């Protein structure tokens, strides 16, 4: 309850800050982004985030799944290496590389962000599937479930909380990283921030940064709710009791 | 029902887990695979439903070579129960039990009926209270019952059980064993049951297959195993107290004196003394007009007062036996009570017999005689 209160306070503060900055209208010679432009940027930002996230989920879950299979287990150390190194690569560099490969614009930003935020999903999917009690899998096998049935009816439901946690981490990561996309002309709130930086206008930087942070908090909170409903009830009870 | 012929399993690392085991398990037989850890008993069990692939040899189930059957078909025909942890935590009790019926494509109504039937059979009643609970909401013993119910889901003719009562406290385990025996008498499955607990093996098994280092050392009835160990390993494994363990296999009814000399409560002490002298006992059971057991009359307390009724000097009883009680429990009770006599009563407290140490020694002498003339395998 207290957490929710702090969250709401923070969210309110950030929205107020955005409103205030927008209401300035003009600072010195420069025009702040008008409300319509700000909304447009927010919409673009959300589009980039959701597209990149979709890409990351669609590619990341099967990848994590494949790595968790017995025959691919040998790939697991490579995965952990890629994951830890991958996340030290600056988003800026990745977006830059993709803009060179695929040209400036929305598409290369989405692909770059998708690749970048793939890692938490792959890692969590893998971890979730590997952590399923081998005795539970043995029972499923012993009762005559096929490999697919075990995957769909047993492993994925049991790994769901961890997979959802990966998606959540990756989404939040995405909201922040998507600001960089403004640099390669993909639009979004990053564009306002970049303009503010080049004009040395703190007010404009804030006008772009505050709604970005608000969006991250909001999505995180929404996904927390989704994760809770994705966790099977029986599992929730077991986790609460601290059983394996 | 299940035949193993020269079955061998060598794991990829080179470990020989099972080494040339041949074993016949008859229909309706409860066969316990027993042995120290690492003896290959679990591997042997898992070879039957092909959870472990065979290296060489042949296994047939109901006349069919298991290696020629589709593996999922084979497994759906054989019940499989492991320790309680094997339940699906994200499924309700009903969903867990209906796992195999669902795989077999049973209709919803048929599945539901089967689940209710099994919950009832395993004593998880009232049924409605358990249907929609999750494993996390059950006690260890209840989870194990659900595990057994799940193995029985599609009514398979064969059950494979891998230490199903291993992770349960001793008191609950004892109760589950008793109940499982009762259920087995009703359903007559062919059961292969893995344990390392000799007491469990003796209590549950029609036969015991004792294994060591991947080899089958002896396959025999519990009494045969105890009376006639095949070699020093078996002798050591069943323990030096094997004679005492054998007591578990006999119950009170079989050795009690079913027509003991009794004395009515309204008779006189003089008559009691006379009766004691006649049978050469120092104590006699006292019963009322309806045959209900009241206690003992002892020579020491009945030595004087010839015309007083027996009722005035009755020593209350300290222990009571029942006809179905295994002898090991009866002996414990007799040692506890100073008289060395165990009165055996029925459900209405009527005296139906008496066990004395003399009768017990006769029984022990008989079981050592069995070492010379063993019983046939069933």
C-alpha cells in the first residue's frame, strides 16, 4: 500500500513537471514543444517501446526455451557470457551500429532496442525452465506426457513468473533506451530531449525526460499486475508457503 | 505380468547400474525391489516404463515387449508414483489426478467421476473439499494420497512406485502403508515398489526382490527371505533380528488359544483356584455373563476367602490385543504387561482368545523349522 502511494506520488510529480515545462511555452528565444507535439512524441515513444518489446518477446522466449533443452544445454555458458557482456554494450553504440546497417529511422531503432532488451527475456526464460523441479518433470514423463505436453502443461506454467519478470525488466529497460532512438530520427520523447541538449535548454530536456520516467514507472506497474495474473494460483500458494 | 530377462543397464559414463537381472512378477503380485542405495533398484523400476533406456536384455509387460510399444502409450498404461514432490504444483488435486485420463482423451464427465471415485478410495473425503485444492494446501500425507490416486488415474493394471512414502513422517507413513494394503486388497494391481526400508518391504510385499550392486540376489516371499537368506549379504541386510521381523508376518489370530479357560465374575474364589490348578495357570481371564473381558484373577490375590465372588478381586487389565494385530506388536504388549498373557478381544470387548509366551515360542520354533521346509512362492 505504501509502495503504491510512493509510486503514485512519483508519477504525479513527473506529470506535474511535464505540465509545468510545457506551460512555459517559450524560454528565451526558443519555443518549448507544444502539447500536441509532446503527445505525438509520447505516442511514438510508446510505439517504439512496444514494437521493440514484441520483437524481444517473440525472439527471446523461443531462444531461452531452446537453450533450456537438454540437447542445447551446452549453449548455456555462451548464453550467460553473451548476457553479461551484451548488457555492458552501450545502447547508444548498438543503436548507432544498426542505424549504419539499416539506415536512419524508426525501423533500425526498433531492431536495435529489440536486440538489446532480448537478453533479460532469454536469461529469465532459460532460468525459469531450468528451475522446474526435475521430479515434477520426471512424474510428467513417467505418466506418458510427450515432450511438447510437458513443455506446455508443466514447464511453461511453472516458469511463467520468471518469464514475466524478464519481460518486465526488459520493458522498463526499453523505455529508457528508446530515448536514444531520437538520435537516429526515430522520433519519440528522445527527440525532445536531444533538441533540449543541443539547445542547452534544461527545461526542454526535462520536458522530454519527465514523461519518459513516468512511462517507465507506469508500464512497470502494469506489468507487475500482469505477472501476478500469469502466475498459476497453485504456484502462488506454494511460493507463499516457501515450498520448492 | 512383468518379465525381465537378462536385463542390463550401463549408463553412458560406464556405470553398470543393472547387471543381468531376470525377474518374473505375476499378475496381482506386490513385488518390492529392496536394497541399499545404489543397488540399481530404482533403475530397474525405471527400465520397465522406459524412463531409462535398456542396454541389453528384454522386458515384457502383459506379454508385449516394451521396446516395441510407443513410449507414451506404454507409460499411460502403467501407473507411476514417486515422492509427493512429483505433484504438479500449479494444478488442483482434481487436475493432477485426471492427468492420464486427459492424455487418453477421456470425456470430461468420465474424468470427473473417476477423480471422485479415487478420492473416495484414498480416504480424501469429503471429496468436494479436496477437488479444487492445490498441492500447497495439503499436508504431506494428503499429497502422497493424491500421488497414489494420480497413479491410479486411468485404472492401469500395473503400478510402479518409487519410494512413494519415503519423505513422510514415520507415523503417517505407517498409516499410509496400512491403507495402501487395504486398497491393494480391493484393486489387485500388479505393483512394483522400490524401497530401502526392510520393514516396509516385509509389511507390504507379497514378494521381495533383494538387489545388490545391480544384481538380483534373492526373489522370495518375505517369510522365506527371513527364514532362508540366500547368502551372507541377505542375512546381513535382513538383520540379526530377522526372527523378530518375521513376527510381523503372523497375526495374533493364528497363534492365540481360541478356547481359553475363563472364569465368570459371579463364581467364587475357591472355584477360581480350582480352575487354575486344573489348567496349571497362575492367572485366569474373568468375563461377565455376556462374555465381555473384565480383567484377571490371580492366584496370589485369590488365595483366601473361598466364598467371595471373583468380581471382588479382579485385577484390571493393562493391555488388550485384537485378532488382526501382528505378532511383533503383541509381543511388545506382553512384555509391557507383567503377566505375560495377552487377552485378545473383538470389537465388542468379548474375549476371543489369549496369547501366552508358550504359544509364542511354539511359533518361533515353527518358523525356524521352515528353514528346512520352505514355502513355495505364490
